[in-house]
């Protein structure tokens, strides 16, 4: 399938696509194949780390801040990190771990130490995670029982600095807000391939909106009531189904918050004009805001988490 690499790369703009040489394929050289993957990911991290942080808003850039983003990726969750030192991104990278555990975070701290950083040296550390987050407390429901884990408080003690925990879609919305100065009311919508539940984050009049108990933006249950042309499971894997599904999610938020711009991360829907056409089926043209495609979900979340840390440090001061 090597001749289709360009087509695959075009369909997956946020994922490194490698053509496996015939010699490696024919000899079943798994180690050589793995080296190709490691080199590709290393190159992506290096390119990312060389980019300066672009904050269009007025945030204090004199601090040292660490931002983390934990994202589920098809049974291979990743913990991405980015270090901001006086306005410059000086370090970034990624760990692949099965869960956001204390051991995982110890591994991260060890990685940072190798690079010359101690967690106690940061003015603040921010972690963006999936799920409901209420003032740094992660809330999960298991078999009808609510389980609360104060991750922010636990890590503040271990790492000897102030740690904040946020919903990743909320952090991404802040990332979309701070990297431009045209819109003050923005919505971020994330829709992963194969997943019917959508995630949203909001910034209204320049302020992050998290809602009661941190539950704002968890819009997945809405999909159960949508009348789509196909089942939810099929829609999450097909371009036309995903367009219809995301269109329903966005119609709801347009009618409730009336944002100035909506930023969308969905690899199956890179064409915002087609998404606009979907929205025009139910909404008048003058009600549809600017639609912006987000190519780098991790980068958006990490930028937002850095900005949230800087914002909180300024508020504490």
C-alpha cells in the first residue's frame, strides 16, 4: 500500500504516516519498523518544541510553567508535556502510558529531571484530563457510585508546587481564545474518530465557562436523542455520518451560546465549508459563526493549560 501513503497522509493530517520499506516488510524486521516510528515521533516533538508560544492575549509570560495533557488514543493513551520558561517553549515531549496514575506521573518527573527540571522549580503545573473536573477533583461514576479523587491536591504535595487540573476540552477552548484576539466568545468541539460522544469547551466574554461542578461541555448524552440517517456507531466511523453528528452538536451550542467562532477538532471533517452546509440545513445563515479547523489537538490543549496557569498565577498575585 506504499503508493497510497500520500492519500493516507492527506486523510490523517495530524498523524505521521510512514511508508514501510520493502526490505523491512519482507524480512519482518520489527525492530527496524519500530525505529522508524520512534524517529518520526521524535521529529514531530522536535518540530513542536521549536515553535515559540504565541499568546495574543495579555498574560504574564515571565513565569515558569509546566502543562500536561492526558488524552485517550485508541487504547494507547498519551501524556504530552510542555515547559514554558519566560515566554519561550523550552521543552516538549510525550509519554505513552496506560493510565494517569501516580507511577505515570513519577515517570514524567524522572524524565524532566533528566532534562534538568525539578517539579518544585515551576511556579505552577497544569494538567488537562478527560472527564468531569471540579476544582482540581476528578469525578468518576462507577456502577452508580460517585468517586472523587483530589489529583490537584495530591500532586501539589508530591511536587511541592501549585498544581491545577482542568477538563481537556475546556483547556482547548482557552487555547483557541488566547492565540487570537479577534473573538471573545469561542467554542471548542472535539470529536474523535469512532467515538459518538462529543466534548466541548467554552470561553464567554473572555472567561472560561466550566459550569456547576465542572460539568459544562460534557455533551455526549445529547447524541442519544439525535435523529440521524444512520446509527450512532456507524456515524462515528463515516464522513457523512460524522458531519451530521457534529452538525447536531454545534446546532445546540449555536442556539444556546451564540458564539463568535467555533473551533473544531475532527480528523474526519477537515472541510469547514462542508460542515457549514450541514448547519444550513437547520439554521439560518446569519446565525452560523466562523468555523475554524483545529489541526493540532495536543498543542491547543497544552497552550490553553499554560494560559490557565498564567491566568491563575496573576489572580493569586
